[in-house]
C-alpha cells in the first residue's frame, strides 16, 4: 500500500501525530537506530558493516554457539532432510519430532514435568503468564521492579492485581505478601540474572518466602541459561535449588539459535498449550532450528570448560577496564555494564568507537534504564583473545576521554 493511499484525509491526523512523536524521540536522542550487519560464521565476534569488518561487543550470543561448526552442520543437514519451514502451527501442520525431543530434554534439564517451546523468550513469558494468571481468579502477582518487559506485559495483559516490589528487596516483598489476604492465590515473578545491571537475585530466599506464604513462582533464567550451573541449566542449578514452580529460558542467547520455552507442571503447560493464542495461532519454528538447538544443548550441558573460559575472559575485561579507570558495574555475572552517563554522550562515544576503532556497542538509554544511568552492556565471549580485550578497553577509554571536557584528548579532537 502506497503512502498516498495511507494518507487519506481521515488518516492525516493519526499520521501527523505519529510523526510528531517520532520527531520527539529524535529530538531527545531516544530514536532507535538499527545497524545493518552481516555476521561471519568463519570469524566469530566480527560482522561486516559498510564494507568493513567490525567487532561486536554487545551480543547475547554469550558462548558464541550461533557460529559453532557442529551447530551449523546440524542445521544444514536437517534443512536438507526436512526443508526450511514447518508449514503451519503445531496443531495444524504437525509437531516435529525434534520439538518433542527438545521439550522432553528441557523438562528433564530443569527437573520439571513438562516443557513447552515458543517462537521467542518474549512470547514464552507473555503468552504463558497472561494465560495462566487470567485462568486463576483473584490472583495477586508480585513482580520485581527490574523485570523484563515481556514479564511486565504478560502480567498486565492478564488483568490481575499487581504488586511491584523493590528490586531484590526481600523485606519489601515480605511486607507486600503479609499485607495480602492469605486466601488469595499468589505468584512471585522474578529473574535469576538481570541483564541491565548484571546482578543476580536472592533466588533461594525468594523461594523461601514463596513457601512461607504459599505462593507460586515464575523464574526467568534467560540470562543464566548456558552460563550458570554444572550443566548450564541456570542459577537454580548452580544453587541446587529447584523449587521454582515455573522456569523460563531461551535458545537465542547462550544456545545460539532461536526460540524460548517454559518448564513446569504438566497440567499448567498443557493448559497453556490448549489456550494461549500466541502458541496456538502461530507458525512453529522450523525443525532444522530445533535440531540445531539439540546440538547446542549437548555442547552446553558438557561445556564446563567453555563456562570457565567465559568467566576468565570476563574477569580479564573487568581488570582492563579497572586499570584505565572506566566505570562499570562489577556484578556477579558474565555481563559487564559500562556506565557512560548522558543520553547524548552514550551515543557520541558509540559513534566514535565505530568510526575510529571498528568497534560496535549498542547504547542503552531511557526507558531501558533510568535517565542519567546510560550504559553499554558489554559481553565477552570465550573466543575473545587477551589482545582483543585490551584493545577494546583502550579504545573505549580513548573515546570516553574525547567527550570529557577536562581531558587532553577532548582538546585535541576539537
């Protein structure tokens, strides 16, 4: 449909309003730009942009498995045998045997009765939460203040009463639970690792409160899958605490493919399978993608050395940043949030890194983080060399100084 057809007289006010809102985002430097890239399977951590190789330091591919030769081979072999797509939703076109096997293994991995695969982690959270909460009359949901948008939107969609407790604040959560009538059903929703700050939740203490107040729990393990625990099953495995009622995870980060899932009680996930619109009425992920995920799951479950290498490289990055006086949040995870405060500054430094050093980091600003706490969420895959890490830290330090009015470099760059 052409712009001329869209811009009929009755549509003009709507389109004018949208233009004004987009102009406002641009004026506030909150407009989202997308960098055209072409990732290189033969050269992990690099991508082509404007006919040059650029290093990517903000990928969610924490272990580099999206470019693992075994995963690529598994997906190619499956495509040759099964084709590129599924031809419809799982109830219409049939459920691939790879879906069935992967769900069985995910349930076993997390010690749950059943698992259910979705097209993404966002959809897994949104559809499952909204469906299950809406099916429970009187449900009160207790949500951590820093929960991911997919969790927030799923809760809102359900229409249930919601209590937002202060981030990782056990006293505030307890007070809210105590103030809620005992007869009402309760659900505590939280994450194991929070991606913007890189901190971990007091998981076992939250589960203790849940038991005390007879609450169900929803644990989002998105950012700990693959990197925490003896077999990479997440923070709950690392702590040996598997009491969470539901566990949510993804394939698109440490597992290097695409999709998301929820593991939990059989009857609850059977209900979601039967009622959630975003599961029933959407095309199933290709079998080839599921076969690749089965391959990377094998790698992750046996990947003790890979996780150790990741931890070593993260520690090295923190040491290099610390040596140069670069501010970062020293959190207990593989994520390194580098603080570059100021909406304009965080973008200018990122632009300079790309222009002068062929380094790409995505600015994170409001509303993803509070204004004044802008940052880069730096990730350090196991394949990074000490030389690359040192070069990143030095390049970042140089670019930060260029936008510090008191620095010598800032004077020279004028």
